[in-house]
């Protein structure tokens, strides 16, 4: 799939907002977690 320049700009804008925790434009639809496994 080829992304248009406009789509790429939208992705970059979203990425920047996520980096800076600017979440007011986002609607929460769930949660995700990362689990760190340690040797027992």
C-alpha cells in the first residue's frame, strides 16, 4: 500500500501528539500494557 503525502503528514501529526501526551483529540477505546518478564 502506498501512502499519500497527506496520509504521512497525518501519521506524523498523531505521532507528535502521542510523544507529548497531547491526548485531548483522541477518544479512548481501550488500554494496552507491556509486560516485562523477569527470570524467576
